[in-house]
C-alpha cells in the first residue's frame, strides 16, 4: 500500500510510462495526477500532507525500558514510545519502517522488526496463559500482530504462537484502528524463558497499547497448536569405534 511519502516516486514512474507511450506531461502535471489518486485536489495539497507526515516522523521516540528491538534491517526502523499515537494524544509503543530497501531490492517480505520483552517462564509453568494487547496499523504491507514464545534453552523452543494460523485473530494488513489481539498459550513445565511482543513485517507502521498477562482456565481454547512433549531421550551406549575402524558406506 502506497502512502503520501511515495508520491514523488509514483509521479516519476507515471511520467516514464506515459513517455513510453509517446505522451509527454510535465513533472508538475504528473504530481497533480498522483495527488488525485490519493483523493486530493492538487500537488500543493498533497505536499502539505507530506510535510505533516515528515514532521511526525522527526518526533523523537523515547526508548522503552525492558523492551528490546530486533529487526532484519534494524537501522531502517523507527521504534520506541509515541506520545501521540495516530494523533490521539495517547501513548503507545511504535514500530515504523522508514527505509527504502524493499523499493530498491524487491524484498519487502523480508523486512521484519519486533519489540519484545524477555521474562522468566518459571512463574507461569504449567499454566494456560493469555497475553493480550491492542494494536493499530498504518500502511502495513505484510502483516502485524502480537506473539509469544517459550524456550527451554536458546534455540530450543517449546511453544510459540504469532496468530498466523488463527482464522479469527489473524495478522492485520493496511490501515486499522485499535484492534484487540490475544494469544492463549500453554507454558510447559520445563519452560525456562518466555518472550512476548508485537511485530511489523514489511512496510508501514504498527502501534501497541499496554500488554496484559493473566492465567486462564483449561477450558479456554489455545490460539495456536498445543505443546507436544518430546519423546524420552534414547539410552546411549558406551564409547565405541574410537579408532575409526568401523565404517558405514554412505554412497548409494
């Protein structure tokens, strides 16, 4: 989804396409046409909207205590506290893609950023836990929502849900006002750490208002796949073949 910030590049593309068809228009005429595509009267009106958006972009975002940002291209994101989320005058956390990588390289779906908090899973072991937050989006191309993960050790994930497969509470795309999202997940008895947060995939912006965690009854359905306890570890034999004399033919 294009935003006001894309107007100048859209005008250049339009003019180039028309030139290929032997139709010449000035850059100003091209800008006016793009303005009308956004439902505005002319380029002057659109230019004013762009300046407003750029002014909003330059607001300094405050860092978030206890929250970490992880991204595919972290320098191409703005993230932190927005004290005037969506012009509401209310505080919310924000992730906004500000780079140009997708336009240049065509890898929009690879752009990813998340604000997450890591806590001990021990207080929640054996519980069915609900993690809830409100999120809002603007121009999101490939999805945004909340997520939860429980690990036993780094690289050993026991439970995970980002609502990707939820038929009711799926990812948000495009522009959305404040929308509640919740994950209900089973915290395994052997869970050690838990992470939760919200993410932006692709271009656009996503805001999140306060998270809440609470245990729920076993009758509350999980939003993702249930945790499957791994099979018991196999018993190991005594050391053998220390001189490498025994081989297996791996060739077909």
